C-alpha cells in the first residue's frame, strides 16, 4: 500500500523503546504505515503521496491525558465566568458585577476558580453579602481551584434550600461564627444542592452539552492531545461524546470514567444506574471502560484521608486524619462488581490514607484472581513509603497531575493544613518509576488552568513552576528525565487507559495520531520545554489542528 502522507526531515521521537528515534513517518488509511530513516520511509512513496519536508521540526506521538474533565472545561470556556486562581476577592467581585450586567434578572452566574487560600476571606456573611451586591440579586455558584468546593451567594443558597436551620446532610457547610448563618462556602458534597438548583433552573441543553464536549476536544487538540480519559462523566457527557463520534466529529480517543459516587458535580444518575448505561454509548473512538470513585476529598479543605493527622485547628482538634467516603468493605464491594463487569476503576485518593486503603483492597482482588482489571490511583500525590513499591507489585497506575502541585497557590494551601515539611514532599514520581511502577500524566484540567502536556513535562523534570509564577522547587530528588516525561504523557497514559494497542507511540499499524512541534523540547534545556509550540495535531490520519 502506498503512503498517503510522508513526513521527513524531522526528529521523530516515537515513545517506542524498540526504536525511540527516527527521521520520517508514513501514513495511510488513518494508520502509521512506516517509521524509520528517510530512505526506509520514502520507499512507501507512490504517485499520489504527499511528501512534506519539515526542516528540522520534531514529530512526537499525539499526547495522551489520563485525567481531565473536558466537558466541564468546554462549559467554562463557552458558557461560564472564568478567572485565574490568582484573582483576589475584589477582582472576583468586579468580574461578577461585569458578568451580571450582561445577563437578565434571575439568570445564574457560574464559573471559577477561586484560590483555596481565599477560603478564610470568603467564609463570612459579610463576604457573601458583597457577592449578593455584585450579582444584583442573581444566583451565583463559583468553584474553587480544586473544583471540589463552592462559594454560593444568598440567592443560590435560598434556591437550594440551604439555611441555618436546614444544612445539607453531606459535605460541610461553613457557618459565620458571629451570626450562625451559612457563609456560602460549601465543601465537597454540601455544594451539590446548589448545583442541582442550577440544573432545575434549566442548566444546559443537549446541544450545549455537545458544544461543550466539542470545544473541550478542540482545545485539547490545540495542545497536541489526541487521547484522554475524562475522569468523571455524566449521562449527558456520554451522550454528547457518542453523538460527536457518530457524526465523525470526535477528534480524539476518549475513555470515560462512569461516576459512582458524586461528591462534587451533582450528576444524576450516578452509581449502578449510570454504570448500567455506559455500554449504550460505546463508539469507535469512545470507550466507557472505567468507573470513577471519590475515596476522599482534598487536603486544603481537610477532606482528604491521611495516615498522620492534620495540623491542629479549632474545628477538628489535634488528631484529625480526615475521612474516606467509603469503608474498606464498601470499596471492596464496588471494585469487585466493577472487575466482574470487565471495567477498570479510577479512584480519587489525595491523601496517603485513602491510597493505602485502595492498595489493600486491590491486593485482595488480585489474590482472588482479578489479574487484568485496570486500577488507577487518581492524584496519588501523597503515598506512604511502604506503599510505593506496592504500585508495581499490584499493577496500579499512578495517575498524576503535575500541573496542580508546582510551587504556588495549592502547595501554599497544603502547607497551611499539613505543615511545610509534608507539603513539600509530594508526588514521589522518581521513586515510583524506580520501583517499576507505571506513572501516567494527566492535567486535571480545568482544575489546572491549562491542559498543555509540555507544561506538565517541564514540571516533572524541573520540579519548578514552568510559568515562573512562584519561586523554588518541590522535592527535586523526585525529578524524572525529559524522555521519561514524554513517556508519561504518551505511551504510559495510553497503557493506563487500555489504549496502547491503538495510540501512545509511533509504530506501524497504530492510529496515525501525532503532533508536529517547532523544535525538540525533550532534547533541549529542561527549563525551556514549555517554549516549544505545537504546529499541527493529527488524529487518525487527519489534521485536526494547525497553528495560525
């Protein structure tokens, strides 16, 4: 078969250890036809072949993001108020006021993300009143930088039925110490009632859901991403993805994680009712192959589960370790049912206590014969030293999000609840790799402000903030090499998602998913990785992004 397209004159990094470097690639019928020297690849030239000389550019496999929320990001980009986690309260109120001026009375203002370090300032009736004034009486629901917690104004609380005398049973509703009223700061599942009130007011139409998914994929393509795992989906997101693929508009491989226990989004249905429907939405490029379990929350809100206690505070005392959302028996029951159905599980664990529980349950399941079930620890930023080698022993993937632990706002918030010593010792990626574990890269976008894999790669190598927003490095002994970082965001992530037979490396027979970069960031200075620019992104042999 002659090639339809040949790219030559490039440095090709294949992420295939049997042949890591090449000079050219050939594409035919949406697949990689050949990878090798220019002479080897040009042997596949036919009379109709397009041959492109790249003049020293770099070609990498399409990047793979093992953890994002593409539809949430699309909604934010198209329909919501978006601001940086660096914004102070006055700036947030100014933006809410400007947004309100463009909306009819009664319309909801949603978006984010406010910094975890602002929580104390937001946590008062006075701040809630300021938000009321900025919104002009309209209901407001703003997420924090973890997307686990919300700040709602008085109108939104009223519509959700939240008062001092009617506090949500789940999560934590913070009250003003002076007047005893809800401040509007709602931790974890306490915010679901507000999300449901928004949905009851109209929420998004199916056309908007589809537009949000399309936009999320489009933005990812712009950063060279051609495969990703959405870390928690709803029925509406499943429908949007299947519809896009049916119309040949889904420009990425997508693995969906069916939400088992919704601690933050307000999805309905979740659990068995959603898992039972997942297979209805399987298409060529969309695979509903995982479930998502939130086993704990996030450390800044003291909702993550740790083996050692948090720093003392007035609300929790001196010996508070946080809690898991399930008992070990409940987690075992869910994971066994999942394994029996042939599905994998992505389990959110931001504390070392929840990660330890997960590994104990997986060890039990492996001993019972579930050898092939895919398990991922989502985030896994804190692991007990004795648990690090267990990742390899039990074949549990470390789904890491380097974007959200660079020096900056979130590590500062971690230090406030854990102390600086513990806050600075997170993401033991070098140790996991050296122990034989699989480390897969995810952005957790839009919790992170960007899904750019090059940003994540540079952070993994330098352990510093690639954007220079904050000084210093975090636990530099845990740095990995640039070549390893490329694997983390390509073949490792694809393997973790069960897509490595299709994508994640450049090898004959695989889907023609690749990115053309203006330079070879892996071969350059580590602190300049992010300077590389995506020129083109190709998925299944068709160009889905070209830089303007």
